[in-house]
C-alpha cells in the first residue's frame, strides 16, 4: 500500500520557511519565498507576522488561514504530496538535539 502524505503539524521557520510534520514521522522544510515572489494568492504571505500567525494545518495540508476563521474555502494551502516528494527531509527543529 502506498503512503498518502498527511501533514499533522506545521511550524514557521526563519526567512519564510515552513517545517511540515508528516504522519509517517518525517519533517520536511519548504522555502515559500519563491511562491510569494510569484504573487497571486501567495502575495499576502509576504508579511512575516501574517505568514507565521496564520500558518496552520487544514485537511492534512500546510495552510494559511487567510480569513482568520479556519474556513477551508478561504485558505491558501500547499499540496502535501508535492511537499513530501520535493521538500528536503530535515531533523525536527523542535527536538532538543536540533539546538
């Protein structure tokens, strides 16, 4: 049976990075700057406070709660399969050993 990536936790990192914690225990780091620079729906993530304070998980994906009411129809999200396949697998930044 093939693993279907599911994000269970998301953590904002420095310089518009996101750490996505997957249900298989892996942690992937994504650089969101290129998406922000493309503009469109990602342009609103260019504010660092908005980027970190609205970051959440919705439907098993890294998402930003744009409206602030946890409404899945008004969020910006990233495909968990794409993140799992293309983002660098890293050590848990919250682990005591990572410091």
